[in-house]
């Protein structure tokens, strides 16, 4: 008999949808949207629907595996855990606990996914990863400017006179924001899209502005120049609630509008027009994550923040520099769960340069790696270097649901349960501020186990099992303890299916910022040299003309439509392939047409694929979706750089020049 249950999407995505999941004979048979959810209202994307296949696929990992003589063999959980614990104890005793690397990402937004930190802190502290491949440069930028990264609540968009979608295709990545845009446009709000690619969101817009990839910050500087020339700035906000504006003004005075127009490839008339739009408050700026994936990424977001501040669109209904909403995650009692005070040693590499860290680490060397919630062989920049680094480890353990590119390299692979096989609560720090309940609906197949069980078993073997002697329910209550005084409890979330978290729906409305000065900081006191800069991408004809001569095209690596990074591609029918999307200018210059086989390359690597000509894209633009594994043609990260952003905490995935040529056959 089929039964329908409420549930929630576990994917670390903008929308964090509410689900209705059908279960029949102990098996998930359908995943649909829950119409009762206050934000997602019954509509879900293809990534969410794919979770049915992800749960039921015959390719699921079912048993612990150990590599013996170059091939994987099934072993018992007892053997796997005994041997892994023995190695952890050995490396800690002989070299110190930081000889172990915990490589992780943020594939899952469940509250109990934080228990890996609890384990490694109690173990003594390992080499951890800082920053983020995805959004790190922008988070740090907003930390410098505002003191934190907060966004307006979804319903506040109805107060906006203008909405600028800057470097973000919400039709692909945030479908409920797209619906919200459709609704406010009907009520008279004007929509503008600034992006190198004329995408589905641009089709909705009243105006589309094409820009050269990586030059968004300079465009924001040009708009500010025009605001000041036309005397359209918010003098009251600048005088009373900011510091460092004179430094910014001097920076803007150091460059001409003609130069900005030439470099950004946006006309001066359009820049003036955008200044007039920003002065016609309230304007909501909704930023994407791609434009900060350049070496100048931190300064890019800081310049967009500055534009919102200069134009008076901070702390007002319908305004905002909307990039992330970290106040959502700050609602939970992370420290009670993770116990950071218990670690006695610490070392870190940035997530982007973990490969270089592994290969160069001394005192101690990295001998063992444990990978959770991630697939670095596909997702981390400079794939060839990553493969070299993870292959060099004496012991590699991967906890996953499938045999990923990273798992193929492992010595031990441990099968993990999916979201429908455990109870948890889910949320997103990017769009809305609701926490969703996800009950356990089915049993894991084979011998797959929840991550929390794995950490508890290892903790028992290493002598701190009492710190994991909690039920899953007790751990969830621990994480929710900070919300109890607000009336948000596990029982309430279980009963009501979701709960609204206590957040400021219009951040900074009281003009009290979390910076050291308490004001918006154009010159950041939290940084050694906190002045905003007019920096450019490191790979461009303006910064490296010789490289641009050799590799004349800008490569973007945007998120795929139906897969959350690399998680779903292996479930696609027909099988996926490397699609090389190119601007019509590239097609004309190289004599390429639809479905031509091509080679795309630079000094870091190469990849082969088939051409798709973009209907409208900025001249010289190429895109290859990220997340594809080696079995389907290889990760686009064979081409990307592991350099860090200007503030050290973001990736430079998009700061990438390539060349392209037709292949007679592939």
C-alpha cells in the first residue's frame, strides 16, 4: 500500500524545498513538491525529483569495501572500522593528529552533517579546509563590508521598484525566486539581468546587459562614478553610517568612464542608465556566485556592495546587496554539536589548494585523508593535481553513496545512507529562512549506514565514544537548543513540517553593522589593507596579453541544470557527455557548428566534447557545465586553476582562458 509523507530536500541549494514522498513496499516511488510549504509551494526542480533515482539506483554502494591488490573487495563493517580506527590511532600517536586531512564540501544541508566536525575535534584536531570553492570570496567580502553576509527575506522583493539580477541565472538555480520575479514584474517592478550569457532569466527581464566575464566589479565602479557625477548618491547614509568613503571616491576618480566602458565592453550610455536606475530606490541587487570565482572576486563583491551603499539601497525595504543569508545557519547551536574547544591541534589548507597542501605539507606530512560530503576529484580545481595529491596518501577513506571519481582512488569506501533513510532537519543559507523536517521513510539498502553511526563506531574504538552516546533525536535537539526560547523545537518541526527561523527580514535596517566600527566599511578595518581595489581577472587580455593571445576565450563552468554538482550525472538517461557551449563569435572564428567534436585546452589540461552554439552570449565566451565525472568525458576542472581569490577564501574557477579547435573525430 502506498503512503505519502512530508519530507525535505537535503541538497545544499538555494531553494531548500518541502517534499511529499510516496513510499510503497518499503521503497520510495515518487518525490513531489509539498504545496503547504510557505516558500516552495509544491514546485520542485529536476534535482529534487532525481533523489528518487538516487535512493533506488542499483549502483548504490551497499557494503564496506577495501582495496586489495588494486581492486575493491567487500569486507565487514567491523573489519573496516577496526582498521580505519587503528590507522587513525597510529598516525595520531606517531605523527600527530594533523597528519590526517578531513576533506569535505557542503553537499548536504542536514543539521547532523555537522557531526563529522564533532568527531575530528574530539580526535584531537586534524588538518581542515577553509574557504569555499563555491561562495567563499563573496562571504569574506561581505564580512569586511557589513560584518556578515545577510539577505532580505523573499517576500521583501514586492517592495522593490527595480531588481538587478547580477551574474545569476535564477531560472536554473533558484526556481522559486524566478517565480517571485515573475509575480513582482506583473505588479510593475522592473527586472534587469547583467550576465555574459543571455539565459532563461534574461528572457524574463525588462532589460539585459551583456558584460565581459570577470569585469562586473569594474562595471559597478562605473555606475558609482556616474551616480556621483549626477549627484545621485545617498549623502545622508554616506555621512552617518559609513567609513572610508573618501578612499572609494579617490579610487573612482583615478579611472575614466571611457576606460571602464572599454574594459567591461558595456557602453557608457548603459552605465549612465544603470546609475539612474540605482538612484531610483528601492533597488534589490541579487548577486550570483560565479562572478566572485576570479582572482579579483573579493573586490568584485565589495564593489557591488559599495554600489548598493552609495545609492542608498542598504537597510531599506526592497533593497539589499543580496548574496547569502548566513543568519539562517547562525540560528543553530553548532558549537554544542561540534565541540570546537576540544581539539588540541589545528592546521588548515584552503579548499581550493588542498592538493598543493597535501603534496607540500611537512611537520607533519599528510598521511591519511577522510572525505565526507564531497567529491574532490571532480569538484576541486586543477583535477590533475588533485589526483596526484590524493593518490599520494598512504590511506584514503571515502564515505559516500556511490563510487565517485574520488572513491575510485580510496583504500576504504564506506556506504552511507541517503536523506530518506535518516531523520534530519534541513535549511539553506542562501534564499529563504525556513527549516524543514525530513523524517526517516525507508531503511538503507544492504549495509549502508548513517554518517552519525559511522562516527559513533569510530569514536568507540578511539576512546571517546561517550561523546557520541546520543540518539539521533538527542543530537537534533542539541542543534536546535538555541531556538527553544523562540518556541522552535524538534517536536514543533515534526508536527508542523517546517518552521520560520527568527531572522531580520530587512538586514541592517537599524544601521547597526557587525563591523569593528559598527558602520558600513568602504575601507575594511578587519583586513590588513582594507581598501577596495579596481582589480581585474588574472587571465585576461588586460592583465596577461601573452596568455590571452595563446588562449583567447573566457571559460565559464556553471552549475548543471539537473544535477547538484556531480551527484546525479550517473543517473541520467541517456548518458551525459561534455557539452561545449560557445558564443556565436567563437563559432564564427573557429568555423564550428552544432555537434562538432572539439578539443578545449590550456596549460593545465584539456577536455573533448561536442559543440552547442549559444543563442546569445558575450563575444569570446565558452561554457562547460561543472560536475561531470571521468567516465563521461572528464571534469572541466582539468582546465581550471587552484589559485585563490584576492581575499584568500574563494576559488578562481572562472578566471580561466582556453583555446578551442575542431576534431575530425573523437
